[in-house]
């Protein structure tokens, strides 16, 4: 295998554009540039004719390598993209990676026709591939050898995240991402912000995520140093003039000492940024919230999932309590912190009454924002394994925003989908927040971003 000098990345998001650029692709591009390669991106998020855009880029850029990152809901567009690559750049080395490829490498290799599918965290392996290393020497590589699919055992994790380069955001149209960034619209729709990541891995065992997360990132949680994180924030302020950001980490506040050190350094460097992060209710404390607020915290996104303790314990194995969520809400509300709740409806074994309980809980409690998803069993998660006999759709049709894939006793998929839509209306039209909803929507820029969010309702 020879070195790759021109690499085209493909982000196959054709349905739900957002203001959150895919940082995994940005990391791979940064690694490729360190190796001396030239990179470009086909970002389908904002394209009316995404596959024609890909065709044109292949003709113009003439890559010798194409890398596609895929999550399960994007598998259809990924397979179409692979066909376009094979037609218009038949000599390019085609690589597919990401969460879906990690848990189903052999199947992804067969269906995509790629030269290589990578299973696991990508930066170390990608560097080797760009430099021309034989895939047979790269743990996690999956390819055809002597007519048979071969998966090299092992994974290449980055033990020290500070050794990685900063994400290469130059490959994105950041203007469009800033225009569509709505993570903190409830706080201030005028904020200009983006997302960063400080950790990899998760120590919890929620059935809708694990063990898939551990298959990608390993079982140990790894953290960047506060200096590395604050250095990236300073870079974003200097280059893009951001005044807001979000920690995209699913379990950002696990290590309170580490979070405190980040906040202290942000204050020391005089970063006047407003920010948000994802939290677990059981990890919040008065002291931690005060520390984060002192450094600009304005909003938290709280994974609640259900207001039924039975569903939380028996189905999701979430490890939190409904009363604990109420306590966390009170702590946030008393400090003026905006709270967005994440909820799921339609789990296997969940009753209609339990779904309605969750909807009523979300509308009644003092959440400022809410996201209601339809419970979706992604491949190789514990939820998938415990309920796959109830799944009545191929995972290529999985869409947690609009489609229930289960055949459940006593309720149809259409009823679950209707409940999900009603949940949004009941939440945002509630007398306690209807004025906030109207204020958030008003204005040409705000209305456009609201329309993007409505695609998920």
C-alpha cells in the first residue's frame, strides 16, 4: 500500500443538519495534515443535492483516498456515497469507519464494497494508513485478503489525548455551522458557538449505549488536560470570535476535581464564555454547580430518559432516580441555570401510562428545553440484545426522531410516534414556557434554526 497524498472525507448526514460539526472527521483531517496530506470534505449536511456534490468533488479534487464516517442512521446514505466513489473515483482507496463500522465491521465491509473498514478509535490507525502501512499490520482493520474478509484483532487507543492535534475545523464551512448552532438558543439565540470534546469513554452501563461505547473507546475513561482544553477554547476565540460553546462529552462531570481545574483555568485566562454541558443528575452537587457557574456555565443537558423508576432501573439501567432528577433541577433553577431534559419513549416493555407519565413529568417540571426521542436499539447495545426479537425494521431504517422499530404488545409504532409529537407540543405550549418559546422563535435567524429543530419532531 502506498502513501495517500489527497484525502477526501465524507460526512453522510443528509436529513438532520445541525450546528455541531463532526469532530471525529476533523480529528482525522488534522492527523492527515500532520502526515503531509492535503484534505477536503464533502459535508452533505447543507447540500440540496448531496450526491451530485460528492460527484463534483471527486472530479475536482481527484483524491487517492476517501474516508467515510458513519453512524447507523446514516448507513443508507453511506452506501450510496460508496457507490458514487466507486463510479467517479474507482482508483481511490475507500475507507469506512465510525460507530456503525466498529460494531459491524464485516457486514459493513461486505455491503459498502470498501477497501477497508476500521473498527475502533481512528487517529492512530489513520496515521498508519496515510503513511502507507499494510492494513494487515493495523489492529482493528477489516479488509479482503485472498478472497476472504479479515479482521485484525486488537484496537489502537490513544492513551494520552493531549498528544493529538486540535480538530481541523478549516475543512468545515464554519459560517454555516455557526448559523445553525442552536445548542444554547434558550439561553441567548445571539450566541456564536460550537462544540468541543474533553474526554473519551464512559464508566456507566446504560443499555442504550453500552457496550458499544466501550467497543469504540475502550472501558477506561480518558481525559484531556485542562491546559489542552482551555488552549483549544482560546484558539476558537481568537480564530472565530466565539462567545459560547458546548462540551459534547456524554459524561463531562464524572471527575469533579478535573472539572474544577478546567473552570479555574478558564477564569485565570479571562475567558468570558457562556457554555453548556451534558450531566447526570446523580453527579451534580451544589459546590460543583457553583464552580461551573463562576466560569460561565449557563445551561446543562440532563439525561432523564423516563419518569418511570421501573423503566430507568429494569430497561435502561440508568442508575439514577426520578427524585434525584427533581433535586438536580432545583439546584440548577436556584442558580439561574437553564436545563434541557433528554427523554425517550417507546422502550420494549414500557406501557402507555409510563410514556404519558414521562411526558407529563417533562411538561410539569421546570425544564427550559426538552428533546424527546423514540427508543431505538442500536446494534450490539445491551438494549439491542435484550429486545432484538421485537424489532420489526432493518437498522438501515432506524430514525430515533420519527420511527418506532418495535412490535410491542398493546401499542402500535404509529401510536408511539404520535405520542412523541404530542410530547413536544405539550412541553413547548405549556403555560409556564409558552412566552419563552415565542421569544426563542422570533427573528429571521431564530426562525430558520427553529425550522431545523422541527425536522426532528
